C-alpha cells in the first residue's frame, strides 16, 4: 500500500516551482528589487531576490569610494534589474561615461542611481556631468549635511538620483540628497531590526543638550543618553561626559517605537551592590555635602552612593539654615545609622558620632570605677584576715 505522503510530495514540489516561476516572471528590466546578499566573491556577488534563482551584482558596486566593502553576506540591499538575459543582473548605479541617453531615461524611470562628476558651481547649485550630458544639482540636494563648504564637492565623482529628465535631456535635474536619504532609511531599518534591549553597542555622539546626549547608532538611528544614565554619581554637565563627534559605547535600556533609551553607567559596577558590607550600621565614614533639602543634608560617600543626614541628626537648631551650616562641598564625619542597598538608601548622622563618643567615655568611666571598687574590696578583706590571724596568735600565747 502506498504512503499518501509519497504522493503529496511531488505535488508540493510542483507548487513550489510554479510559485517561484510566476514570481520570476514578475521581475522585469528596470524594476527595483529588495534582496539579501548570499555570497560576495572577488568580482560578483549573489543576491537572493525572492525567486528560485539568484541575481548577480558586481562586487565593485558594494564598495565605497575608498574601495572598501560597505556590505556583508546577510545584509539587505536595493538594486535595479538591468538585464534578464540568461541570468538576472542587478546594478545599484549607472557607471559614469557608460550610459546612453536611452539608458539615462531608463534610469530615471526606474529610479536607478547614476554616477556623475561635479564640474562647477552655478547659480543655485552645481553643474554635473553624467554620460557626457550636463545635469543640474540644486545646492540643497548635494548633501544631507547643511552648511558644508560648497567648494568641497567640486571635482568629485558622486552618486545621484535623477529627479527630472525631459525635453531630450534639456531638463536634467539630479539629487544626491534623495539617494542618500533613501539609503539611510534602508540602513536605519536594518539597524532598528538588529537592536535589542540589553545589548551593548557603539555609536557616535551627534549632539549634547542640558538633559543628555543624542547618539547615532548607525543609519541615522538615534538614541538618547539621558543625564541620569551617564554616571552613578550626579552629573551636572553632560558635555563633560560626551562630546559631539566622539565614539561612545552604551547599553540599550528601552526601545519604545522610534524612542531608544541608552545608558552609560550600566557598563560600570553598581556601587550599591557592595554598600551593605562597606557601610554597616555604626560605621564611621566621611562624606561630602552634595545637596540640601528642607528635611536634611545629602552627603556623597563615594561616586554613586549618597546618604541622607536628617535635620534631627545634624546637631543644629531646628530653625537653623541648613544651607548656611552645610555649604555644598563641605566634608563631614558621619555615622551610618541604617543602610538599605535594595532601596538605595543610607541614613546618616553627625550627632551620632558624638553620642557614640560619650557612650564610650561612660563605659570607660564605669570600667575604671569597677576596677577601683574591686581593688578596695580586696584590701579590706585582707586587713580583716590579717587582724583575725593576729588575734588568734595572741590567745595562743
């Protein structure tokens, strides 16, 4: 008796092949596709575009201006189908000087990037040569970064997107910014998919504000390193911790849609983890006044560990001005009254040290009195014994 599964398998294979064939037939020259890089060879890379076969793209098109690979196997890219002859051939840009007017028109319709040389500055922008034709790039479309030196683009071969092409080439407008933003959006989506809470990542500081710093994690995806997450101790000036342009390593704390919360202090040991053994009850330690509140004085015992001296434990009158009595930065001798590492609280006392010293003096005094009493009692007993012995001797004689 035959196995039903043996009969189903050929049908399933046929269905799979048919679906792949239909999908392949949907692909056409000039179409932009999204695919995943399978392998990268010295000359050609293979890209999975969702069909049964794989498309080919020149490895050179995966490199930047310095000849370094910008992608790796597994990355996703967008490219345009430039040929369906024999195999699917992809391209991410139209090589400068290798394009006809018809190819430029095809590139315009397909949104295919093209290479061009920035020849000169003209009114409102730049003159760009693409395939022996002159194109115009508005100044606002030459880069995503504003306020760059206009002359810095002259003579460079850059990649553009054709945004307008007509009248047999007389209307030829290109934008580098549109292409950069599209590529940035693609990279941003890849970066967002790769980010997970708890991961330690590297980024570049974009800007520093009073409340923290914005960090670019790649592809224009930014996270906020809040001032409260910069260090275990209180940070007064974020610019002392992070500076624009510098590389920084941070930990991802939360991801809420496009909002990403970052932390820096989490990469160092939490000082509260050893507070129970470092600050046991009765321990005398030193602290520095860090903040004044109506109900007491906050003193930093070490970076990240701050305790409270209640007003009743400061040793000053209840109506006295704490700010005048304890200026910020004043060093204090303190006694630990209570330590709660889980709640990140330590209760301290200034007068407790005096009470402890007075109690010690009382104990010392009591000990001295006891010793003196014992010595006095022993002498009286000795005298009585001696007197008794003398009286006994007198009677015998």
